[in-house]
């Protein structure tokens, strides 16, 4: 079974998600994990699907006007992934160059794997929220390193455990 | 519980993030200081003229102290409601029934976020003017508003507590 990683990016418009999904369904693609968001008015979709070859998927997506697509064959995930402790990092402050690089480098330095990230620039306020899996017991030291990095950047940072809601 | 009447307040400009005062731990105040009573009145006046505003803390008008007001009267998510009131030096002494909910902030006008808050709290504080010590037990939306304002007084924004990377939402669309 082919497993494909596909990205579709372009100006947002009504129906774009349906168009992408329909085009892929037309060549028998089964969407497994996918994410779609709007970034400053741009539609951005990343997905993994199984079924067609890369060439078949590329051809199907050619019918979509005005978007940039990339299709690549990938190997299936080796493990179930995600061990370690789940944490959330919040950063906010005046926008300046290098905030994401500095913060994510500290997380990596602590052996943390970022599992989800979003940033927003609204007016002059820059906000970064990252979820990370950290090795057990690594949180306190990372919090100290982040505090140093944040004060150098002139931004505020908090690191806290993500508590899953199990109902 | 009845809260003492406040003097006539002035409407003050609200500061927005990134502003240092919003991320600075507020000082405790002397609640009997006439300037603190006036500040409480000004916060209420500013809250009242701001559409949809259910609470306002001193750092949001540029004053880094532990004073805030709330008013959730008529809010659909409110249960217990104490009316319009202002508190100084408030501390949460009990918190339970944690629940996620969406909230916004006049100092972060373009974003909202999902934040876990206690659905029932007990707060100890002193009243501006008289300095009378009060204990307030509340729940639901009033509890959320109090926690949000007490956070402001400690230099924290809802952004410091959002549930995850996809728990912030843009209010306006930038095209
Ligand atoms: Zn606020």
C-alpha cells in the first residue's frame, strides 16, 4: 500500500477543502491523518493518505486551480510514537526575529519533541503556543532555560504540564 | 453580601499586549487609600462603557497593583452572581470543578483561547474604601471572571494558560 504525504497551499476560498478531498477520493485515496488551517488568509492543508501512487495523486490534484501542491511517498510510521510527558509552552510579547528558533531550540536541547505548534502575529503582539513531549523530569530545567531565553528576547514564557481530560 | 458604593469613576484607556505592565506582578495595596478607592471606581466606569466587558484589572489601565472589578450580571453562563464589585489583594483559597472554556480579554483584543478554570472557588480579599475583609464563594462564569482578573493582578494573561497549540483563535480575519 502506498502511503503519501501531501501538502496543498493557496489563497483561501469556499469549497477548497471539498475540492481537495473529492480529487483525492476520485483516485481511491483514503485520508488518514490530516490538518487544515488558515494562515493570514492562505489555505494550508497537510495530510497523509493511502491508496494511489504519487503520480495518480499528483494528476488528480492538477485539476485544482490556483493552489500549490506537493506529493511525496513516505514510509509508514515505525512506532506508536509519543512517549514522555506532555507539556505546553506559551510565549507572548513584541514581535521580533528569532523567537520561534530560540524557544524551539531550548525545547530540543532538553530532549523534547514538539508535537504541535502554532504562532500568531496580531498587531504588534506575537504569540507562540507549542506542545512538546519531554523526557520524564526534564520540565524544571527546561523552564529555567526558557526563562533565560525569554528575558533575552524580551518576551514572556510559561511552561506547564498538559493534563489530558479523560471523561 | 452588599458591596459599598464607589465614588464617580473616570473612564481610562485600556492597555493592550505586549505591554510590560500586563506581565508584571501587581503590588498589594492599602485598600483604605483614597487613590485605591478612586482606581476601583475608575475600573468600574471603564468596564461599564466597554461592550462585552465582564471584568477589568488595574494592570489593564496601566497600574501594576492588585485591584480589579467584575460584573457578570445577565451573562448566560453565570450562575451565582454578586453584582458589580471591586476587590483588592484577592487570593484564591479554594478551587475545584475544573473545566475548559473560551475566554477573551480587552488587553488581547484579537485573540480568544480555551482555558481550564475552576468552576467553583473561594476568594479572600479586602474591599476598596473600607478595607473590610471579605470571603466570596462563587461558581460558573463569575468564578471564571474572578480567576481571569486575579491572574491579571499576578501579571498573567489567558495566553499563559491556554490548553494547547490549537486552543487560540483569531477574532478578526486578516486578508
Ligand atoms: Zn483580561
